C-alpha cells in the first residue's frame, strides 16, 4: 500500500490511485467535478471541537495528534479508518485535504496510521 497526501485544490494525477477527501467540511470554491474524488470519508475527520481547538497551530500538533488518535478509536471513526485501509488495499490511496500545511494536518496523522508508522 502506498499512501500519498495532497491538497484537494491541486490537479488530479494519474498516480493518485484512489482519491479520498478526509475533511469534515467541503472545500471552499471547489466543485465536485473539479475535486475528482473516489470517496469523501468525512466520518474519519476530527471532531469540530478538536479541529477548532487545534486551529492549525503547529505548536499544538503533538497534542492534536494524541487527541485525534483517541477520537480514531471511537466506533464511527474507527470504521471510517478501516474503510480507508480497505480502499487502499494493495494499491495507492491519496488522502486529500484543503489544509495548507499538509504535514501538520489530520491527513498526515491518518497517513501515518495507514502506513503503520504512527
């Protein structure tokens, strides 16, 4: 399995494999046709409360990761994470987010979990 991260606003690539949006809210100014998604797995996204608390403050990323990991153990989110594993199979999956700082986003946390590195 290969897991990639990209901003949803970037053009799709033939190397993306399955393209899955992992944000809870639809990206501003982007049509569904432009996004070229295979799936929108919003149930795997962090809770609104956690997302607002984090506010993409890099200084909070480690604690965000811990709190998000706890949320990922909840039944609904755990099922959504399993769905991502299923979609990836033995191929490539690209996790898409509207976040500017992909390396400090829920998509990065999810990629680490899928790769088994986090």
